[in-house]
């Protein structure tokens, strides 16, 4: 990271680690085809735009959509490998 940027905005390695952990867990959930684990970090009122443009509102829509794609079109597709 640019040292001037770090000095200007501060660096919080604890926050960065937490964000990286969330991202890692989401990749693991994607690779496992586990929609519930994939959407776990999101709030109940989340507004999510999927990779192909579908706008999902709330965890129920996110869960349904992601489980459907994990069971069909992206089944077996590994993310982050």
C-alpha cells in the first residue's frame, strides 16, 4: 500500500484482516455450493446485484437465487483457485 495513503487514511490491520476473513469464507461457501454460508455476512435488508445483473433484495431472495445457481449453472465452478 502507498505509504502516503496509509498515513493519510490510517491503516487498521484488524479491520483488513476481518474483511479478508469474510471474503475467504464467502469463497469457501461458493466452492462448497453453500448458499446459506455465502450470504451469511449480509444484513437482512441487503440489496445485492448478482454477477449477471439480477437485483436481489433481502436475504431470502439472495438465499433462493444462490442455492439455485449453486445447484445448476455454477455447480462445481471453483472461485479463487
